[in-house]
């Protein structure tokens, strides 16, 4: 999962079977926050990274607020509202991934997902496991022949470096 796109690579017995590119990623969640909270995209990105709890946010007090500067004034935003919006948006992203995967392979045939994610919000991996029903691990590319290529070629990383 990248910031703007999500690339699904489907393997069977260690061999690549299919590639799907979805026009969604971490920026999808940021855009939802920006529109829902009526704030600019950059501020929404900061809020997502700092306060974007996904899933169980019962430990966030009902009255807890985040103060954000809008124009010359400060605007209070409920932290629970941010968490609820991040959770709903993440659930939608995970559902879209699940729907695409199900057109290619039955979910009971999948033993796990590896997610090399740009979406840095707490709880996203757990949300993905919950929606898809398959264990999800954070993947790392550590092959010494491949890893340097990701840094050199932004086309391979799914994001601008």
C-alpha cells in the first residue's frame, strides 16, 4: 500500500500469478479527513499521522479535542471524530482490496497478506485482518539485489522518493 496507489501482487507456490493496481492508498484516508473536517490536505495529513487511530478508540475521552489553526483562528476538532473517520475510511479501503482479491482468488486459498504500507496509522493492519479475514504482516524487501532498486527508481516503490 502506497500513498496514492495500492499494488496487489498475488503469488501461488512462490510464483507471481497476477498484479492489480488500485487507485487508493494512504492519501485516500487523508483526503477523507480533509473533506470531512473541512481543512486543507496538508493539515489533514498531519492530523492523520498524529491522531489517526483506527479501530478501537474507546480509550479516547469523549471531550478530548485537537486544536487546529484555520486561517487566523484555532478550531477545535473532536479526537473521536478523527478516529471514527479514519476507521471508516480504512474499512472502506480494506473492503475495496478484499473485493478485488476475491475476483482473482477465493479468500480461503490465501494463507497471508504482506503489506508494505505507507498508511502509518495505528490499527490499520488489524483493520485489514478483520475485514479480509486473513493474517496480515508488514512486509520488508531485504533482498540485497532488489532493495537498492526501490530507492533508485520511484516507479518501483509506488511513491515518489
